[in-house]
C-alpha cells in the first residue's frame, strides 16, 4: 500500500467517507483493466466503499456536478450545518427550504440556482416516495441495484454518474464503476475500452473486467490519476514517455508525442481496432 493517502477532500469523503482499507496485487490480475486498477493501488490509498448515508451522498454528488471537489465540499458542509437538525428529517428540512437561501448557502459549488432547485425537488421526492431519509437509505442499501439505479435516474437532475456514486458510496455495491470524464477518457486512451465508446459502454467494459470489490477504488483512483498524470490536454507522456507510471500498459490512443498532438480517442482513425 502506498504511503500517499487519498486527499481528505474528495468526492468519496476521504478517510471519513466510509472507505475501508484494502490491498490489491497486480500480479494476480486477470484482465488489463484489473491490472491498471491494481497498479493504481501502488500510487493511491486502496480501499473499498460503502456505508455513507444515501440521501447525504445524493446531495453531495448533486453539489459536485460540473465542479471540483474543492468547490463542492464547503457547499456541502455549509448545507449540512444549516439544514441538518437532529429533530427534523434532512429531506423534510430541505424540501421546506427557501430556495434563494439554499442557493446562497451552496454558492461555492457553482450553478447554485439550478442545484438548489434540484436539491429541493429531490428532497420532496424522497419525502413523498419513501417518507424519510432512513427509509430511502434502506432502499438504496437493500433493493436490487438495477432497480435503485433506474429509480434514481427518474429524478430530475440525477444522471448515470450520480446514480452510480450513490450506489457505490452509500450502498457499497460492488461492481459499480461510475464513469466520469476522467474515467471515460483514460480507459479509451489505454485501449481498454473501444475508442468511440460512450460513458455507458466504458462502464460496461470496466464492470465486466474489474472485480466487484475493486470498482469503487478504481473510480476514485482513476480520477486522481487523471488529474495528476493523464489530463485531457497534457498527458504526462506527451513530453516524457518515462513520466507516466502506466506507460507500459497504455496504448496512448489519440496521444502523439512525436507531434505533441492530443485528440479524443473517438477522433482517431484506427482507435476502434485497439479495443479489447
Ligand atoms: S501513457 Fe500517457 S496516455 Fe497513457 S495513461 Fe500515461 S499519461 Fe495517459
């Protein structure tokens, strides 16, 4: 296990976010995708997930949409401080919230008018459909994962990534590998997913090839790896092939160190042929 701990401020909630330390061994990987996830374990803190309160997790993920964790974390903390009261259900408290006050409370997360509307609608939905955050939490943790996912996707403002994050961080559902922009880019660049694959197709490849218990770590570690090494415009290998610790397992689809050019894998002429 690496000494580099995952940052405390992270979509997973860092060490406080319900993660449990785990250890993975690249030598025993059955697929390239699994080997990549195991190798990420040499860079970041390995863990499995689950145990977060489902409604709090849903609110946190809505706040994190289209922004960095650095911006959404203070918004989340401010929302909890203002609206979480031991005597009142959080869904009830947010369903009754004044929209402009809520928007002001979460302003650091950006798109606060839109997000405040979505959070109030979501709180009203939880209240109407489940009665309380406790009942909603039980549904997310105990019901069939596909049913939970489909139910969450019916809520306005909840997309596939938000639904998957709730399933993963709250339900601890193994085998859920949420695909954000980093995950989508990196596994197509590596040649593990087809170059033209959309988010759902990349998710299907990863959930097929990465064992259930490693999917959550794979998601958060890949995001961190994308930020540190394999960014959209300046992957580390562009100037120095030795600079990326994954260079030996990567096909660099759409990355051309000879010319300094970087394109989306979907825009490469022969990228499709690199897929497993
Ligand atoms: S070798 Fe380049 S394209 Fe491949 S993972 Fe590393 S930085 Fe990204």
